[in-house]
């Protein structure tokens, strides 16, 4: 250590005790340099200069490619297939319209989502209306306009029937089912249960009504399903139910909706192996589903009936890797246990899914210094605002940028407006141009919905005036 | 270092204690008194080496500031924090 | 990296890397036993490189087993990180073969098979499909397809199952297992849920629950040639168990029923590489398949003792030797597992800690001293 002339990279001096049982210098070694100076072909520096930090960047090309590949996987195997774009996954208008331009219908689950789809210009006949809460006013509109309604519970079925009577219509309904596939925990809170007979009871009600017609069956077995055989079992159970229905009642089922839930290349915190090893390719899902569906509908071909239309509502698998989040380091720390920490200008307020997923984190320039375990915190004054509890990164300094990916699913819809403005969301067009598709918030957006009663219009009103108001009884005296 | 002790009230290791440590060029440190081992980062290694060889706090700080091209005040407050950290472990 | 460097090289001179060299007394990995089988084979003149996951993996310092050793990235880091590290090690060592010994790392190695082959490193391991078919959560389906009994089992993602399972015919005690490792016998819903949470935090979802079958626990180790043939089975009956249910003592036996079941498994999967078949021979005389492990067991040294050195058989297969020279299966050879202390010097520990390897000159010293 006598070589005093050698230049050193500055870092506060630090000593770290070894803890036995967790020592492996290469254990979580990341690759030599995984920095990433551009996202979707556009320079990070340029993007931040134009649109500020933090910033969501969306790729039109990636969305279209993902959607085409997924649809092709099903069409090749089954034929008549409709993709319903699950609005709740990402309902930024431009994202929805890319999906619609590719032929996807809108799959909506609330009055707001229904109104949004209509406002974007989606015809009601291409809206799948799902979800447990459909208030009367929106059901009336959806029925009048001819949307495809998926029924969740008996009260809703009765409401639909009474609206149908009022409008003097026969309404085609799709029944949402739940059942045990043996692979995933059944989501028994949605739809009608097959094993308990609820589903049969509902079909009886529909059969007895002169204003209802059952035309489809729907179920959704869960989210981030890593086992394609779960879908095969789902389809088998649905087809069996359909066959019983068609032989006992005068129904003709023209729609089988298998919901979504295909996994994306994201690392769920509870899964040990990395996503590239556990997430099946889309073809494996399509294979399992279409093989089971072709088998289960064999009987219809024998009696000369057409095959039902297959609807899938894949959200995450289409959009997740088509969006990244760029953010900036606002400060760094050493935690008491010796780990490095950085505070970022984006937290779980923007990346809500950081609670369940370990998103990939890339630096944006090659950096010197040893890679070490680092904690990434968001900007919120909330202890749970952690973007990554543990990630191997080179030393970070204020002003450095990080890219989180994939973030396209459920963040632009579940993000929350807590103490911070939400940032710009931009789209990289197919030709490489960039434009804002959702403006960042500012004070006027935040205060737009507030209303101040007259007597609260001033935060610190003139005290003598206040005294007069108290004496005259305009304001109650505090007890 | 005694001055640091009276100012912060923290535990500051004596020079004798520091000289017991087996310090290798790779930043591996072994404390023969407790059997505990540590890793020290390159700047910490420079400071520890200087202190073991008898440098004062001020000399260690300024020589670290020189080697890294860091403002003297930042180096000196970081070195103090480092010594207090050593005090917690030794 | 010389792609064809080892072509024609005889297995006796191989440089073989072995993983799973952790050797905690209550639940050792198989790596040290595999290394020992190879080192003690009279014709082996090559060397063994230990690949560890933690500075306390004993094999890293056990020079009579591993001539040199390195730390490698955890399996959860994925194959790219592994390839990068293996390339570094290969540049320093020039490996001919790798014998992966842990379940959780096998997918990584399977996905790197052709890259490693191009670098001149061969492995006798199953394909991803073979690996998946025998996975714990697919096992019952596979058993049906080859007409082998298996205790009823179920994949769980919600511990509420344990509250109501007795009504559905799942009577306690039950066995609760992690996706890769660990199995616990539980006697109540409370215990089951505690174990469930522990397994999820280590191995993630799903967690498997299996009905308990009463009988003798038999284990068989063998090698599949990838063409449907099973080579050199060695069968062991556990005589005493550690707290974790691992063999503490065992004895070699010959059980034709089990051998036939194992043959059906190897043929049914076209299994390529080492495997361990764990069964219970029920008091009803039936054989129930509990698990198929895609690697050698930690008791594999018994194979050397009974004249059927299976790790060496793998090396022979990799180098294209047709004659494996395995003796007839024999019964009555016992083993008792014992723990002993390995001495590690401060410089050895330091290089493993700071550089993730043993320093080559120290390895040299050691060889000179022991010569």
C-alpha cells in the first residue's frame, strides 16, 4: 500500500463484517456490463432531455409484434380467435388504440372503462363487459348499445333481465364460471361456481327468461399462470359444461372466453428461478388451450354445428415488455448493515408492481467500481417504498439514470397519486419518433377536482375578521 | 483520534487495537482477537493502512482527499465516520 | 477456448468440474461424493475442479477431492451469469466435462449445453422436457403414463388447503415438499402452514403435498444413456436417518421390482444422465414412486464400493467408451456417514472470499507437499 501516487475512485471508506453462510463473491454476480444507453432504440439522455425524469417509455412496435405473435399462435391452431384488450392492464388511450387497430376488442370491467372504450370510438359490439360491479346506468347503456355482457352474480342477472324487459329486448349474456382446475387456487369470488351447482342454477334462470339468451361461457383462472396444463384443464371443464348445457337446454354457445393470466418475462418475487426458465413460450399456452378446445368441441362438428369463437384476454403478456421506466438517482446512502442504497425519483407510487416483482434494473452508462448489493428506494416518505430490496449494481451517484423493465402491465393503471406528480408517458412510434401519450401532472391537475367552501377560501384569514365571525356566530367557537 | 472520541462520544479503536488486525492488499481483514473477518473497500484500505502506520486523522484524511481528488471536508467527515464504524466492530 | 481440444482425449485424463460440493453434516450435497468416486478410481489420472456456491462449501478446500475450486453464481441468477463465470473458469482450467449435482441448477446447465459443447465441455444431462416431466409437480401424471404407483399428491398455492383437507380425504400426517428441495412430515394444519410459509420463502410456489405411504424407503441410483437404456443401477436401503430424513446409514441391496420400475422410468423418459429414484416399498408389497432426482444422490460413494462406479461411468460415456466394466449388483455393503473437520488456512479462506477461488500456487504447494 505504499503506492500513494495511484489515483483512487472516490467512495466513502467502509468496512463490512463477513456473515457466514452467505458469502459468494460471484453468487449474484451480474454480467460484465449490462448498461443500456437506449430504450427501444432511443437514447436515454435524449428522452430525458425532451421529456424529463422519471419517464415511462412505451414501444408501439413491441406492442404490435407481441400481439401479432400471440394471436397467430392461437389462429394457427384454432381458427376463429378474438383478442380482448384488458383495459385494466394499461388503459392509456394510445395503447388501447394500438390494440384496437390490430383488431382487438375492448375488455372492460367498470363504468369508467366502458365509457372510455366508447369515447375512444370502440363500437359497443366489440366491447366485452366484465367485472363484479356494473351499476344500473351503465348496464342500461351497454344493453341499449349491444355490448357483450359477462354476468358475475345472480343479482346482476336479475338486473339485466329487468333492463331487458324495460327495453323490450332479448339480451345475449355470457356466464362467468369458476371451478377447480387442480392447478391454481380457484378464484371463487368471481362468477358462478360449477361444482356447487350455482352455474346450473343460473343457466336455468336464463332458460326460463324470455328476455335473456345464454350465448357464451367465460372463466379466468388467475394471474401469472406458469403452467399451461392449467388452461387445458380449464377448457376441458368449460367444454364439458357447454356440452351438458347444449344437450339439456335450448342454448347455442357461440363464445368461449378463457380470460388471461399468461405470464410475462418478469420475475415474480415468489418464484425462485429466473423468468426465462419458468415462463412458458406463448406457443405452449396456445397448444394446451387449442388442443383441449378442439377435443372438447368435437361433438359439435359431428352434429354440424360451428365451433365457438375463442376469446382470450391476455394483458400482461402483450404489454409488459413494451414499456420501461427511466428514473434518476437523487441521492445515495450506506445503510447501517453495510449495504449501498440509492434514492430514486420514481417509487412504488409509479411502479406499483414493484411490490410483487423484481424488475430488471439497468444502468445507462458503463461504470467503474465494484458491483455490490444495493437497495433502491423511491421518493415517498413511506417505509415500504422500495423499488428493489436487493440488486447488484455498481456504485451510483446523484444524477445517474436507471431503467426498470418490463413495466407495461398494471403500472399506468394502478399507480397512485401520493405526494408526487405523475410523469410523462411517451410512445416510441414505429418510425422511431417519440411523442407524449399521457402528459405529466402539474398543480392545476392536482387541484382541479378540489372545491373550497367559502369560509375555507383563505388559509390564514385576517384574525380580527375571524374574531368578528366567531362573535357573530358565523364560525362555531371551539369547545 | 482522542479528540474525535470526546467530540462524538462514540467508541474509537486505539492504535494498538488497529495494529493487531491482519490486513491484506485485497481488502480482506482478519481480527485475531475475535476471529471475525471483514472486507474493506479501496478507500477504507488506504485509511486503515495510514492509521496503522501512525498517521493522525488529519493526515489520513488529507492524503485520501489528494488520492481521490475529493474536497478535504468530505474526506475528513467520511474518515471520521469510518473510524466510528471500526469502533463498533472492534 | 479450443473447441476440439478434448477430442479423442481419454476420460482418465479429463479435467472434470463438479458442483454441489456443500457438505453440511445433516444434509450434504452429492458433489464431494461424486468427486471421491472419480478420484479413487484406480485409472483416473485427471483432475477435479469443485464449483461451489458459498465460502463455507467444504469441497472448495478439500484438496484430496477437488484439485482446485471456484465459486459460481446462484442458480437464480440464470444461465447468462453462469456461462460468463464458466467461461472465466474454463480459460483458467480448460475443462473437459461438468457433472452438475443439484436440481436447482440443472435447467441452467441444460440451456447452456450446446454453448459449453462448443467450448469443448461435455455433460451427460437430461433435456428440459425430460427434466420437466419428472418434476415433482408433474410426477403423478408421469407415473400414470408408465403404470407406476405414486402416492397421491397435489400442488398448492394457498395454505388454506390444510384447514379443510381432512374432509377431502387428506388425513394427517402428510408430507409437504418444496419445489426443488426439502420435505417435511406434518401432523396438523398449524404445522403444515408453518412449513408451507417456510418452503414458499425459500423455493417459491407451488408447494407440494403428498399422502404418506408406510413402508421401507429404498433408493436407486443409475445412469440413463439417452436412448432408453438404464446403466448400472445401485440400490440402497436406508438403515438410519438424520433429522432431515437423509440417509445416515444404509446398505446395498438388490430389489428386482425396483430395478424394473427404474428401467420403465428411464425408458419412458429416454433419460440422459444420472438419476436417483426414491420409492417406498409399501407393506402391501407395491412400490410407490416418491421422487425422481435428476442427479446423483449424496450416497453415491456406495456405487464405487460395490464395484459400479457410476460417476466414472458418466465420464466413460462422455468420452465414448463402450465398455463400462460394472460388476454385478451386490447386496450387503453398508455405509455410515460421518462428519469430520476439514482444516482451512486463513490465506485459503481469504482467496475464496475475495477472489472466489483457491489460489493456484497454493494448490501447487499442496500437491508438492502431499507427493
